[in-house]
C-alpha cells in the first residue's frame, strides 16, 4: 500500500499524536474536548445555582436558582403577642433570607501556615476528605419600628462539584490540571466526599409544564365516584422546584383538583378554583370549556353537571371563593396571623396551583384546557398518554436537585426561627423584638449546618425532606463514580435512572424499549437482570438543555403569522388547536395554520432567524381519530433531552427533542431518504448508540444480546483506570501493566480518548476444538526482587525508624505494616498485614488535618498485589464472549502455523453457532489483516466492511506442538482484542477442611473471608441421595460438619445381651443425671413398693427419636458401662431447646 | 533409511533456514522442541534493587530485565547450573553479575536501556583458581546482545526524568526455557512438511477451487507436485522438513545450527 493511501486511512492508531498530548498537555483548553461536552449537564446544572453561572440569561435577569428560590420563599411574619387589646397580635417582625453565597473550597482561616489557600480536589481525594466550600446566608429581620436588621450566618461547608463555577479547577487547561495532580482529561461533574468520587445520577421525571392524560384503574380507589381518568401536569417554578397537579374525572361529570403539600394530599373541586382564580361567571366557564362546540352533547352534559355541582357551595364571586379557600387552608399553610382569608387563598393559588404560571387569568385558561383534555379522554376522542414514553419525560439534573435541597433547608431555617419564637411566647419567656440579643439568642438554637446535610445526602443518596420535593423516591440519588476503568467511569456520567419506585413494580411495561427513545436512550447499553430497562444510558449525541432560552417574543411573533390571541372569546374549539409555550396557552390556530407555524418556526430556528433558539422543541401534534390530543406544543424549558439531526428542507443542522421526534420521519442514512416523506436525516447512523455501545467493533454483525453483554463486560475489564494513579486512593484499583491499542477499532475509539486508557491486548486466536476457551500466556513475571533467601523476622526488615514501611517492601500475611507508640501504655504497637497474598508497599501517605496545627493523625498505605494470569481468571473479547482460562500450556506444546506463529488463545468453535457473534469473526479477520499490514482497521457499525487488505478466508494449516503432525483440518487464525475481567479466582476460591465453627451449633461458619464453608443444602443433599453416595453424604453432613460424640447408657444390654448395672458409669465416672435420678427414684419406689406391696408406675418420655445403630461407636476403650455414640451437635442443641420448653427427648437406638 | 541430511538454505546472523531430510517426523519435531526449550542460555534471574525512583515498580523492571537476551555462546560448557554448583549461594562458576546505575541529570527524558547493563567481576573471584568454565567463555559472555554495536537498537528498560535514579544488581544464571521462557534462544521456529499435501494429513477447506484458494508456499518448489490422477500412497511418511529458526541473538543462528548438528549426529547412531 503506498504511503499516501496509508496516511489517508481512518481511523489510525494516532500513536505519536497521543504521545505528544500526554507528554505536553495543551496549555489552553483540554486534550479531548468532547469529554467536557458529555458531562456538561452535570456541571452546567450546578453552575445554574449561582448568579455568576456563565450561562445565557434567557428571558430572566440571569439570576441563579438559589436567588430565585429565595424570591419564591418570601418572608415569615411573627408577632410577639404583646398586644394591649384583644384582636391585635402585638409587635410584628418579618424575617427573610436576603442572599446565599457559596465560596470556593479554601483552607480554613484557622490555619496560619498555608501560603496558597485554595484547596484542590486531588488533596481532598488523597486526604480522604470532602471537597467543600463555605456557605453563608444573610438573614434579615425587622424590629417593631420597621427598621431592617441583618446578620450573616455561616451554614457550614457545602460539597462543591468538581470543575463547576465554584471549583478551583474551573477553566483550567490540561497542562494546569496535570500540575494539580489531576488527569489531563479530567472533566469533573462529581463531588468528592470522604475521598470518594460521588455523583448525582440523572433521574427521569414527567415532562414539565405539559398536560398528560392518564388512565389508571387505581384512581377509582381514591374515593366514591372517582374514575380511572385524570390529567396531570408537573409544574415547575423558575427555581426548578416542582409541584404536580392532577385533575380527576368523577363519574358525576365534575372534576377534582389534587395537589400535595408537605407530603399530604389535598383535593379541591375544580369549580372552586376556577371561580377563585378570576371570579369567572358560570357563562364564562361554560363558554370557555365548550368553545362553541354546542352540538357536542357529551360535553354540554358534563359542563352542566360541573356547574350544577358548584351550587351547593353558595359562593358566587371570586372573592368569596378565595376567602373560603383561605379559611380552609389557613392552618395548613401556616402563614402570618394578620393575613386575610382571601390573601391566604390567593397565596395557595400562587404557591400550589399551576405554579409555572404567574398570572391568574393564564392559570384559568390552562385549567380550562386541562378540563377540555380530560373530557376528551373520557369521551374517547383522544387516547391516554404513555407516561413511560420519553415523549413525556425529562431529566432531573444534579444541580437542580441540589438547589431544591438547599432551598428547602433554608425554608426550614426560617420556619424553625418562627417556631422557636412561638414556643418562647407560649412558655411565657421574655420575647422582646426590640432586643437584638434576644434574636441572637434565638439564632443560637437554630441548626444552620446545611453543609453537613448536603454531605450526608451525597454520601448516602438518602433524601431527608419534609415535602418530598415532588419526587417519587427518597433514596438512591447518588452513586460512586468507580474508576475501575475508563469505560466504566465515563458511563456513570451518562447513565439515567427511571426511578427506584419502578424497580419494585411487578409489571415490565416500564422497562420496555420504546421507539420514542430512539436517539435519546441507548437500546443496547442497559444492564441485564433486575435494573434492566430502568437504568439506561444516554445516546452518544443526546444533550440535555441546561441553559434558559429567550422565548418571550415568540407569542407575538406567532400572532403576527396567523395565530389567534388566547383572549379571543369566539374561537371554535372544533376547528382550532391550542398553541402552548411551556405550559402557557399562547393562542389558537387551525390545524393548517398550526402546521404552517410549526414549519416556519423550524426554518427560523435552523437558520437563526427571528431569534428563535435552536433548542426550542416544536411539537406539532396533528388532529387524529382517537390519537394523542392535538395541538402545537412548544417547549423551551431546561432539562429536556435534545439531539442533533439534519433538517432536509434547508439542509441545516436541527436539534430535536423526544416530543417532536414522534411526528417526524428521520432517515438513518442519506440513502434512506424518501422524498415527500423524510423530514430529517441522521448525521451518523450510529448516533443512537451510547458511547460504550459504539465501541463494540462490528456490533451490527452480532446477535443483539451479545452487544448488551459487552457493554457490561467492558465496564468490568481490568484496564488503565487513570494516568494520575499516584494520586488516587480508591479502595481497590486494578491496573493492566501492558495494555495495547486495539488493531480493530471504531472511529470513535480515538474521539473518546480510549487509547489513553488501554483496556486489553490484541491476542492471536485460533479457532479449534479443545474443551473450553483456553488462554495461554508464555511469560509470567517470575523474577524475585529482593530474593535474599534468609527469613526476615525483625520488624526493622519492614519498617524504618519512623515506624513507616519502606517503599517496595514485600509483605506476607502477618508482617508489620506500620508501628506507633501508644500514648497510654507507652508501648510500641504494630499494625499487621492481614491479606493472604504477597503484597508490596507502593505508597505511604501521611495525612494531616485541615488546620495544620496538630501532628499527623492518619497514615495511608497503598499496597500493590501482582496478579499474573492464572487458570480460572476470566477473559472476554469485545463481543460478549466471556470465558475462563482453563489451561496454560508451555510454548513448545502449543500448536503453531507454518510461519511459527503460536496462538495466545484457543477458542472452541462451538462458542459461535449459538451465540452468533459474527462481529467477533469479522474482527479477527480484520485484525489479522491489520496486524499483517500494520494498519488500524475501522470497525464502526453500519459501515461497509472494507475489502482492503483482506486475506481470502484467513485459514492456515496448523501443526500439533506435541507430535509435530499437521492437524486434519486447516484452522482459522486471527487477531482479536481481549479484555481481562476483574473477576479472578484468587478473589473467589473457597477451600476448607477444618476451620472456625459456629459457637452455638458447632457447624462451620459461612463466608469466604472467615475461612468458612459453602452451604450444602437440602437440594444438594437430595442430589447425593439420588446418586446413592452415602459415604459422601455422611462425610459432608456429619464428619465435616458438627460431628460430636455422646455417652449412651442403654446400649449395653442391646448389644452385649448381658445385663448391666442399674447405674452405668463411664470410664471417668461419668453418668447420666436423669438416669441416675430415675434409677435412684426407682430404687426408692421399689423399696417403698416392697414395703407397701403396691404396683410400680414408670413415667413416659414425651418424644422419642431413633438413631441408627451404625452411629454407635462401641464401648469406650477405657472401660466403664457407657457406650459412645456419634450425634450431630445441632441435635443436642435441638434437644436442649426442646427441654427448655419442657419437652423431654428420649433416644432409642435401632 | 538413509543418513539424515541437513541442508542450509539461508543463513544470517540470527536466522537460519534449513531443510532436514531422511528423518522421522517425531525426530524433526523433537528437534524443534529442543531448539525452543532445551538449549541452555543465560538470563537475569535475581535482581537486587538498591534504588528505584522511576515510575515503574520494582517487580515490573525485574520482569523486563529478565527478558533481555544475553550473549550465551558456548553456554553449556562455559557455565554451571547453580543447582549443580557446590557453592553456597552463587559463584563465578554458576553466575555472572550485571550492574546498572543510571541517574538522570538532564531536563529531557532519558532512556535506560540494555546498554547501561555492565558485567562486573564476581566478588569472590580469585578466591578459587579460575575453573575451566571461565576459560571457555567468550569476551562478551553474559552482556546484553548487541551492546554498543552500531546499527543495533538497545532494548529499552524504562524512561527516567530529571532526578530519577535506577540502581540495581542482577545475578545472571544458566537455565532452559522449560523453566521460564526467558531462557529460550529462539523467538520463533517455523516448521513445515509436505507442502503439496500429498500425504493428506490435512484437508484444505475450499469453496470452489482448492488450488486457486490455497496458494502454494515457497517450500513447494522443493518437492515435486503430485501428478494428475496419481494414486494416493497411504503408507508414505513425511521425511523432508523445512525449518526457519529465528533467534533472539543470545546464541546466534550458527550456534543453534552447531548444536542441531551435534544432536543430529548424536541421535542418528
């Protein structure tokens, strides 16, 4: 192949390029930019908490979520109860939080020695500390004169997301990152908690601000006349907290509005809310729902019933309705005493009903829309929406959840201040609002430590919340970002969970792979087993919108292009579709106009005209017979999934979401485009796969489950977890010493820096029948460093005079790792190495404290254990073909080809027909060609396999290594990239002859760690019985378990036939207390009977058990009258337990 | 049977291609196995690390050192096995000492290679009179193959940067590849017989045309192609074997061939 052609080939190994990047990381930007892109939702959602987030401001003023949360929280009002006359409440105090600030992680001021006060994540990791920044709030209150006072309170140390706007690594280049002991490719997105990297997992939530219709039979259990029909909307406030509202259809035609407040559910008749919102007249409501569709008797009937049902309340005006609501909810909401009922009613509506809308009139319009949709579902003119479909889903982003927790904690602070003051008033303590010291005293009783609450949340994943945050689960929000290898690590940041609640569901419908998920959730990358289909991974190109968009001008723009304004009263509901933007009704349009508007919007947004943002989702649902409820639904909110495709109408790049995708025709490749049908085309046919699924070579040739398995196995591979290994403190770190770059690789292998973290080796594979897949490794590291011969026993062979071990010391079980002087006993104590394997001391860290004024408190020692491959270790190719190394052969015994080539792996051809991993065969052929020509081979799925460099079939004659004879069949030899999985026999094997036993039953304990046994259960016992292997049975269940011996008194007669004494004794004078007592009693009775001449009565045992006579070991050699009998010790225990219940067991030997 | 014939077709310093005729297959294969696993060489067996501040751990460097080929000419007589030697631990008769002591003072990365390994005389040399073993050793015996020779790339052991140091002492011992592959003088041995498959030991899988799909190797020219319709001689045995031996340089092709000749003449009686 000429050199010019060679250089054009893609992908290449890029060895020099990669080496250059590694040696000289870029001083500006990062070496692999795409890595920063795929964690962007984590980091940007966290940044959004702050006012200086760096995100575009959209329609708002660019305030951070925390500031918006403070706005929403408002103020609390307290009265000191010193009112002179009845009916007044006394002095009034308002308290509110004015601002929240979180600083970057810094060394505390107490430390006077440090020069650079910045703390970097590497330090937190190495010191097993948390990466936290100080949080403080400005708390304001008014004194009775109305003067504003303020105080700044410290809220503890809050964990900071690495590489976020509050992280000291923010916007550092790769070169700086390496200087600060990070990976050059470090992308952040996680928190460091006690040295562990933890991240908040994406969670699927119902799509915000969109009404979905539900059909759930369980709704009928909510009360009399409830039906299975309802519509639901998850409304989101500007600070990203949410409130779900549900509208239930009742069989009497009316509807009930449901919401929850502090985990308690409340239901209000919808008419009450409609009245309270705008004081609408009955006619207005009737017209608003009917929308001139007077012929629809179904609708007229229901609306009439709805209006009639309200008559019982006898409230006519909006004010009356508000007062009624305020009266009922005064206690629940816990607002200021001096608020009027109607003010509380208005507050209820503002805080809990359609919270995404500010304006009551707009809320009213939205409620009417919900009613219309509800009636239409009941009527059957539209179908119920599927809440499991990504069309109606969005993502809970880490930063948003974090912000919600902080907001709720701040609210708790305000509430608890009020509670404490009220308690003081009730207890008659002096409450003086004029006295600053009194307020300060109250504050000392409040727990301001939000930081520890957040640390606890991140460390455990448990959410402690009085309101539940409108989420369905309270635990399992966070996971550890395990750095087992690069593939596993990056997968954590792309995984998305359906919710812990769904894991318990017995139905499997939620786990189903729906066509709507195409391009957003990877169909291949999901674990098999219990989390299957619930734990998904985002497709490679799927993005999550994190920035607010500027869309305020869109309603006017649409109105200019033919949309009717929403306040227009004479809209015909039969011919007009509702136009909504983020859950606001912005107008009405006929289907034709709506379609036109949708097309125009798409052209504008792809061409950048009229300032339509690219991430606007334009969901045009056309009218249908009993399909989805029609309308033009626009979404500009955050946390939606979006993905890039090409718009065919103008050839521009388009960004589409799962809601609109359902109504599009997207061709996978340009060849598939059908004119007049296709609207879009994919940029790349593999974009629907996740990063890991994209890395399986030739995955389009494999049977689909095998690709699923490979996604799991890729994550269990021992590879190169990190290049900053010296600065890592993971509990267990697996490292492959000689990783290779695969010959056969998809183009994305280079894109995602996979070669920077190699995961396996290119093995020469022969397909040949010889038992299980066999792996052969010629050279093992068998050289002994420090082999001196003599036994080391002095602790100074291991430890230096400072009590710390020498680096490189070889440790065996029981050797000292460290020594220290116990301050109490003044004696030297040793810490011993407890593992069974030989370990080498790799690194010793001395860990100090934050303040730096005390001597070191902890030492941290890294041990290195070498594990060359042994029989029983698990290996796999990249096609879900795992296997266990079953034999290692010397090189001379291995078969070889004519060129002297010996395979590394011999795999049985039976591994293929049933598993159908043709991709592996293609890989081995491509690998062979690539290895022969020194080329990297492209293995991107759905790409035509290039014929270049192909041998014909790649078969070769082979010779036996033992006899030198040619094999009867020619054998296929190829090159396949093999991964070594982390499951190794040395961690798994369990052997026991004798060992620790349970103190109660004297049976072997369980557990590999404790040298226990493996349970030989009932089914195993049945198997041995079926085999008739009685000796083995005896061995397992008796001899190797709880064998014990006991004295037996009754046998003498049975076996010897000689009568023995009434009072048998053992060789050491042992006797049975019961028998002896019975015998003595009997003697006594006999004596009495002799004296009195009465008949003798003997007591009977209540339970009798027979033991086989085979258990009798015979008379003790030392003499005596007692026999020795073997019994299981648990049986004795059972007898003792029975005896404690008053049941005597008597034994009989047959 | 006629006397065995050994015909060398191609001979280079570390590679030899020869044809062996008039021998049994068992004999030919034994030869192959002997060349791979039974010819004694010397290799680093024990490493005493005095200082290692490189990025590679001790045992990893030790492993790499073990696999460096060392000049082992005349090894079978020039060296004793430690197990056969009457010394206490190891001595000048049964071991060679190599030292490596490198420290980087430049600001660029430095390669530590096999060229840095130096043979030093045994500490107890001169205590006894020089045995016959030492006399038979050539000058470079025990030093890395190709050390300081022009045109030969030294073998990389590790890379060090400024301030890093590697100081160690290696004890070289004699052994065979049955114990550990590092003692094998051969990197690959190719072996072929019956290039036309006249004996039908194997069956070639083909789709349409066997001859078109299975190109003949270069050894096919050595033998007569089967004539069309020639009857199959089921009693025929292979007697002509084609070898290509590539060594790692520790013994050199000439010496391998010499030993092969000795073994051939020894066994053919």
